[in-house]
C-alpha cells in the first residue's frame, strides 16, 4: 500500500472488538489504530521520514510555530508544560533549546515517544507511553497543557475527558492551548472534511478526523472550570513564526 493511500484511506482490517477498525471509545481500538498507522509508515519509509509524516509533516516549521505559540500565550520560561499527543517530538526538540522549565510528553504510540525521547537533549524531561485518555501527573502541577493536532483525532467525549484531565493537572491560572478543525474554515471543510467523508465511504480505518465547534468548546470549558482566553482561526498569524493551519483555542483554569 502506498503512502498516499495509507494517509488517505488508512489500513483496511476486518472490523471487530478492539481491532484497529473501530477507533471509538474502546481503549484498545484507539491505541491500535494509531500504532497501526505508524507501523505502516515505518514499514514504507526511512525512519525520519516516517516520523515526520506520522505527525503531519512540516517538521521544523511546526516545532517553531508551536513553541512560539506557547510562549506567546504565557508559558513561563521556568514553567512546567504537559504536551499531550507529543508525537515524534517536534515541539519537545525545538522547545528544549529555549525552555528552562519542566516537560512531560505523552502519546499512545511507543515508536513516536521513543523518537521524541531520543531527539530531545534533556535528561530531566519525561516522555511516557499511555494507553487511552489520561495525564499521568499529579493535581495542580502544570503551568500549561497543550494539545496540538490531538483533539482533531478524538471523539468529543474523549476531548472533553482530556479537558477535565488538563483542568486537574493545571495550577489555578494555568492554561490549555489546543488546536482544532472547524467547519467554518473553508480549507478545513474542503481539504480535510470532504476527503474524510470519501475515506469513510471507502472503509478507511485511519485515525479519525474530528471537527470541533467554538460554541461547544466554550460550553465544555465553562462546565469544567475554564475561562476562554481566545479563539483564533487557522489562517491567523498569531506570532511572526507563522500559523499552524488549524484553529486555536486558549483556556485558563479558574
Ligand atoms: C497529528 S499527531 C500530532 C503530534 C504532535 N502534537 C505534533 O504536533 O507534532 C497526533 C498525535 O496524537 C497522538 N494521540 C492520539 N490520540 C491520543 C490520546 N488519546 N492520547 C495521547 N496521544 C494521542 C497520536 O499518536 C499522534 O502522535
């Protein structure tokens, strides 16, 4: 199966409980579908290329933009960051060159976490493989929790659950920075949603592409105990480093 085909259509397996073909609320399925995608890429591409494609490409640019956004939204230079869905480490690597504070990166896929750990020159930073939803950190530990291109692949229930977790691990006044896909953004609708519909029709078992809506995020946030700091569109240049292409939401723990 070619790379373009893997990315567009994913892998086809017989549906069944816990298989990669049912990436719903089943913890085994959520992990399996992500691991299967990375395994397929690693089988088809040189290691570094597989790592870059697995997290959506734009390796150097993405790491720089994410780092600039976290600083822009107030990550203190000695603050503690939790990077949910840290992937292959593009944020960790760039941030490690300019951040004195602590870091915890978590992800479902062992190969990605291993890569992130390998390329990040900070022995004091922690990388952990998790199995479903949850942040392995004590209450009120973090200054910021980020989700870059993560809620784009989760069910709404799972994203809400992760926001509850973020609220638990954040200090009062701590912030969430999350990126998301939205229908009101024409590029997201044309170039992500419509191909996702086509992939669904063809029986794809690739990780889900899930859209969120600002009103829903604001409602969840208020319910959990966050204030909305701001929403930004996918094309907005929030910092001179450029934009991620995804919409952004910043929340602050009350
Ligand atoms: C598109 S990649 C983005 C990776 C990274 N945030 C970046 O921007 O380079 C999405 C990542 O989220 C991870 N992921 C998906 N579901 C997750 C979950 N429930 N908990 C933690 N990580 C998850 C995937 O394994 C993948 O590494």
